[in-house]
C-alpha cells in the first residue's frame, strides 16, 4: 500500500536558518503530494501541493518539488521565522476512489529567536 | 468562513461511557473523513463517507461507528469508550469533483478516557 516517510523531529533552528524536512513516498499510480502545517491547538492546514512530476509547490516562502525519480517531496525554506514553529505533515493523495490520503508521522519544527 | 466545525473541543469520559462527536461543514463537500491523531503515528483514518447516507471503514474502525444522515454532518460515535481511544480526533472534508484538492480540517476534539 501507499506510505509516506518523513524525517523525525523535533527540528530546532535559529531564526533565519535554512530549513529542509525530508519526505519520501511509495505509491502506485500518480498521486498528488501535499504539505500540511499544524499550529498548536489547531487542525491541519494546506501549506502547498504538487500534482505531477517536476511540479513545484510554493507558499509563504516554503517550496517543495515533486521528484518522481527519487519519490521525494522535500520541504524547504530559505529563512525560517519564529512564527513557522509548528508540526509539518507530508501527505499523498490517490486521485481515484475516495481519494484516500496517506499522511507521514509529522515533523515538529521549533524556531528560536 | 466556518469551513469545518467540530464539537465538542474537549471531553473527558470514563471507561464504558458513550459519546458522539459532531462534524459539520458548510462547503457542500461530498467526501468527509474522521481521523485520529496519536503521538508518533500521524493521522489514521477511522471512517469516511463519500456522500449522504453512505459510510465506509478506514484503517482503524474498531470501537467506532459513524453516520451521515445529512450531507453537511458526519457523526462519530463511541459506544463504550476505552482508554486506548484517548486521542485527538479530526474531521475533514473534500470536494468530490475537483481533482487534486486538499482536505479541509476542523480544529479537532481532544478526548481523554479515564
């Protein structure tokens, strides 16, 4: 079945540092890929998405590129802020059926001033 | 901009008690989902529904029941709560016809079973 593997946290960075959170996946077919962010006490919110190979999703300074050859969708940001502290989930979605979504286990990011 | 609303936000139950969690969405979405979130395990799908009057099991359905009597509401029931059901529960919805769209999540219900 489908699976998503993302790096374990927590990740602690200083403000303005470069962020990478690794995500790899296994899937049949051609899934869509997502990054969600969860702030304390809230539900998951879509951060960015990519729907086909070589697509780059971007939002709020975050980027991720759909790499089919390496089955990866790594999240990057050039300069993190304290307000980026949250839990980040990588996910893939089948495009057929009930559009099942498979989530990674989440990576907690803490940015310190 | 209500989106997906979950009630209650917090609840403490004793083992063996029953309760119902309510999820309501105002986006006219066909698909609705219930997940549980546990430390180190991400989100796991409990049950889902592809339309009014339909429900189906997800990956961890045991101990839970659901109903979708109205399109906008998706109820999750615990008939006899157990400590293993202590978790944060999230409801989500999604449009059926628009491809490659994300799920929209509620803010969660934190449930403790003593």
